[in-house]
């Protein structure tokens, strides 16, 4: 199985380009990388932002890494973006992803992505309103795919979330979005499926099942976020912990569905208060367990 | 005791101005409010940003609320700001707070604040480097206090955090910062002390003690963040949960230290995946328990 790492574990800690590259390439021994906007905020003034992001990307590449995509993290996920109740807020969602596309292009990375958007509590309860807002959001993503194409990107990515007031949430939602966008975007829009989201039992119950996602959305799944979880919250635990996502299970899924290039990005999120040395040791131990399953 | 609420619980959920005001003033029955930048990002284009933030502030005030301050939340805390290893990043920290001051002024709110800044993993291990960066950061806050004064603000606020690689962390750090800035800022810079930060045992051990904070920094403490916690992580649980911060303990502290105006802002943070109706019911129940202790 093709292992990679999302850089969320590194935020605030290893942010100097050389330090980041050393941790990822040398300490963790990882080649495939998904860069998080939690390292450099797409909203920052463009010239400084691109200089900072490019310096990190260049250092990672010099160390042998391949940055496959850039992705929204905690800061981006704090806001509603494309499914906001207010037109100004939706336009800010458009501007946010547009700026992230600019940053991604400046970094020389071929793909960018994020969750699609969040309804307000009131809108989430109104099916007609949800549908209207979804249509508007789809048009904005079609527009942004054209923009991303013009900036040299090859792909945009959407991450389904385990939140009933957002979209897409269920595997059927994701398939509907992919079908809606199919043939209408200048570059493909594809899915990043997070195992901890898909296996969230309080919402999905018996449909907390990665095989369901593979059956329903298989051909649209471009990459995975992998995390350890107990299925009761969106944990983003390391694979040093016990949980429902064993390295063996990841490997079985890879083999059973004949995956070849749909990178498993370990997206491990530590509390800000966890000491740096514990994070580093734990990341190394978790990646070692994953690599053992990949090699088995 | 003077109870208030930080709006972190509401992000993504109750963001329409009328919905936000209804939840805070009617459902929770709260008067004193600390607005979070997780509702409106200081980095957004100024005209739209200020229109959105002002609409929420106006709706809260029409419902009878008093917004005492605006404060950095999750999105802001994702980045290192004033103690970054890189001059560009430090300047972005300056620009970030400057933009938040502009937004706060546009909202007609008299104070703004955030944690002070985060060192990189490497810098945190180098005492001389920490000291150099702290000096630079202090100069930037002195400059920003002058700017905030010119924009009509009355106060800037700093929140200590339970993270050894940031600053201020310990009560003595906070006292040192207040002493360093004393008499050098155009408007006062004061502290917001978070109970769950102060009571974080893995770092502070026997110094996980709010009386120590009151003794060391009492005259500089302008407000508190209150949260329920087990003392083992920065939980931001609701007061419907058991933990080390009972409403009775909050009341005892208020009485023992003769507090009068240092608002206890409940800063409750829910997982994004918690359903809206559970968040609302839980917030109502938690505030009811706090009010009972205030009235006792």
C-alpha cells in the first residue's frame, strides 16, 4: 500500500523548511506528502504567503518528498464556506479556495482540496434550502476548477465529513456530488475519503463501512486520510493506539479493492499541549507500524 | 459572580445574526459576551469582514448583550504569530492582530485579545533565542497597543496557554510579560486566564492552582475563560460534565479573591460532529448550573 503523511502533525512545531523536511523525510522516512494550509494560511498576503509555502515545498522536495496535494486543515474547517447562509460568506468560501489554488500553483503542487462546505443549523433542517445552496456551491466549484486549470493544477479534491449539517456526508452524498460535477469541470474533482469520518458510528451506524464507500464511490476516490479511531468521535489518533483501524485492516482493504495509487495519508492530529518530543516519537512509531503492514 | 459566554460553541452552527442573538440572549439568557474570531476571520477582506462582524454584534446588542471583547479562537491559534522563527511570519502575526483590532473597532467593541505566540520546536529549546524573540514580540505588542488606542480600543488582552513551547505559560511568565509592558503601552495590556489552562497537571503539577495565578497576576487579570476539565488535557468541556472545575469552586474563588468585574466567560468547545440540538441543550444546562452557583 502507498503510504504518505498529511502535515497536520507538524503545525506550530516543525515549521522552518529544513526542520520540516528533516522530520518528514529523515525521521519519518515518508515520501508522499499532503501539505496542510494550517502551515501557511491561504488568506495571508499573496507574495509573503507564496514565498513561505514555496520554501517549505522546496525543502521537502530537496529531501526527496513528493507533494501530491495541498489541503484545508483546522483553520479552514472553522468556517462554513460554500454552503454558508449568506452570499458574502459563500463568496469568501470561493475566494478562500481560489487563494489556496494560487498558493498550490506557486508551490508547484498539482492538486488542492478541502471539505465542501457547512450549512448553518437553520439551513441544515430545510431540505429545499439545502438543495438550493448545494446548486450554488456546485457552480462555484465548477468555476474554481476552470480557474485551477488555468493555474496549471490537475485536480481539485473534496473531503466528505461525518457531520449531518455539512455536505457531502454519506457515501451516497459523495456519489451524487461526483455525478453532478461529472463532465462539467475543466479538471477532475475527486474525493479524499477519511477512514475516521467514514467509520463514525453515532451518525452512520451500520453504514460506518469502508467497503460501502469503495462500492459507492470507488472510481472517484483519489486518496485516503487514515487515522486511528474508536468510531465514537473524529479522533485522528496515531496508529500507536488501539482502535478500529488496524494496519492489517488498511492493508486488507488495499488488496481487496485492488488499490494502486490512492495514497493513504496518515492525518494524525495531536493536542496543541502535547510536547514536541512525544509527537515526534509517536509519529515515528505509528509510521513504523503502518510500514510493517505495507511490507507484509 | 459575573457570568458571560465566549461564542466558540456557536461557530458554523448559529451564524446568522438573528440566530446567534436568539441563542445567546434568549436560549442561554447570557448578557456578557466575548466574540470569537472563529465567527469572522480577521484575514477576510476588510469591507465584507466588518459588515459581517458588525451585523452579528448589532444583533447581539439589540437583544440586550454587552460584547466586552473579541478574541482569537481555533483558526487563529493554528499559527505561531509573534514568536515565529521567521521574520515574515512574525510580521504576519502583527498584521493578524492589527486586522483583528480594525474589526473590533468596526464592531464597536472595546477590547481584543489572543494568545501571545508560539515558538517553533527548535527555538523553544534555546533560551537565548526565546529571549530575543520575546523582546521582538513585546515591541510589536507595544506598537499594536498604540494602534489599538488610535482606533478607539481601551485594552488589549493576552491569554496564557498550557504549552511549554509558547509564552506566557506559567503564572510567573505572565507576570513577567505584564511587568515588561507596564507603562510602555498606550492602552493597558491585560490577561485572560483560562481555568483549564491553569489547571493542566501534566505541565504544571503542583502549580496547577488558580490561587497561584490570583496571587501572582491578580491585578492584571481582566477576565477568565472557564471550562470543565479533568486537568489532563485542555478539554473545554461543558459544566454538565464532572471534573475539577465545579461551579462551587468558581464561586469560592470569586468570593475569596473579592472579584467584581473579571467576567467568567464560559468557553465551551464541542467536536464539529456533535449535533446542533445536543450542543444547544448542553449549553443551556451548563449555563443553568453556573447561574445556580452565581445566585447561591
